[in-house]
C-alpha cells in the first residue's frame, strides 16, 4: 500500500480548522447533519488546494483490500443495519471490501477471526455493537497489530482506541425540548433497563431539557422497562393512573411506543389531541403507526462511513466522534 503519500481527510481537517468528521460529511455531500455553507466551502477549497482526489471507481480484483467488522449480535430490523450498509459502501468507494462477522459476544471466537484476518490483506477492524454501550475492550487492545476502531461503543479504559457513537444525551434532549415547545408541561419518560449506557444517557438528556425549561424533576413520571412493548403498555397504564397524569410521553425506542399506543387507545386517550408522543431511533414502523410517530433518526449511516474512512486513510489520531441525530417530526406530537 502507498496510502501514506496521499492527502488524507485528516490533512484537510488540520488545514481547514475543522474535525475529520466534518471533512467527511462535506466531501460525501451529507445533508443529514447541519453544516454552514461557509464551512462547506472552506473544506472544499482546502481539499482542492491540497490536491485531494477521490479514488478511482475501478476496483482491482486481485489482492483486494478488506475492512472487517466484528459485530457482537445483529437483528435485521434494528436501525444499526444502516451503519453496516453505509460502511460497506464506504469501503467499496475506498477500494476495499467490507466483511461482517457475528461473534455472539464470544471473545475467543472474535480473537480467532482476527488471527485469520492477519493472514489476509486486511486494512483494519471495526469492533461494533448494535446497542450503544460502554465496553471493556481490554481483551482486544494487544491481540493484533491491525488497527482497531469501535463503532456504536466506547471504552473509557482505552482512551486511545478510536470510537464512533451516536449522542444519546443530545438526542434525548432534542426530543424532550420538542415536546416542551409543543406546550407539554408534564412529560413522562418510558426507558429501557437502567444498567444500559444508552438508557442512562437518554434519561440524562431528558432531565437536562426539563431543567433548562425550569420544570421540576418528578421521578414518578419515569418508568423503566426491559425494552418490550408489553412492559411499555403496563408503564403507560400506570402513568395514566397518576393523580396528575402526563400530557406527553417520550419513549426511549420506537419499539416501546407500540405498547404505549395500545394503552392510550384502550383508555380512549387520543394522540396527539390528548397526549403528545415521541419515540427514538426512527425505525420503519414509526411512519406506519396511526398517527405517524415523531422520532429521532440516529446518524448510523454517517458513523459507519466515518469508521471505514478512518481505517482507509490510515489515520492515527485518538479520534472520538459523537454525532447527534435528526428529529423527524410527525403527527404524534403535532396538535
């Protein structure tokens, strides 16, 4: 490989005074993340001046470079699939193939896969999780000379290990503030299991938005579940039995809103006339519910691409990218 002689996105980022993630978003013409026109033009100008050129569309069939993604588990309906799809496309655009291995949280299996990858023309390895989480990656830190990056997970004990994750805190803040802007004053939050980092961050973002609005913290408006819609059904019914029920509900996943919709319908509570409702992660079902569900679209496509580009450009900075998503406002929160 002769990649070291190329102008990289990191070179452009340093010259333009922006992050490598911003450079990638501009050069890939992403419109899912808001960037000013001035920033876009500055990045394009610097890239042109430095002589940055896109790789040829012709892919050499021999000795094909490879990016490996090891996923702890994978479900086809999960929005994390977007990260895999975009990573595959980004790898191909960088003259590499993306291969995906599911190792079922079996560390020994994962390490055996890595040993096999060392015998091939592997550019680097993405250690991915379908659930945003904190992880102990000590078993992987010294197991291979191949570059490693984390996708949808981070390890506080490995600050030099690059990570690419969605900003659950900012996303939950964004959803809660939207409900406040729509006139809600008693917003309930139905979340997942408290041990999960994703649940904790979404709860913290929800609390911060209430605090900023000057509303008191009321723990009776929070219900924890195991992410199943039968539990969100029960949680919603218990919220409706409060002496002062909520006027809006924020569910920490679109899956949880299914039980919420059912409970509200059985209790003759109309959405959005009597109760505003918002979900999280913008699964396909969100547009099919009646009324369609307001939700937050997670930036998995951008994160998957950024992780691949980091490896393909042979970056070596201790990069930690955290991206907020886009709020998709639909009828469930619009009176």
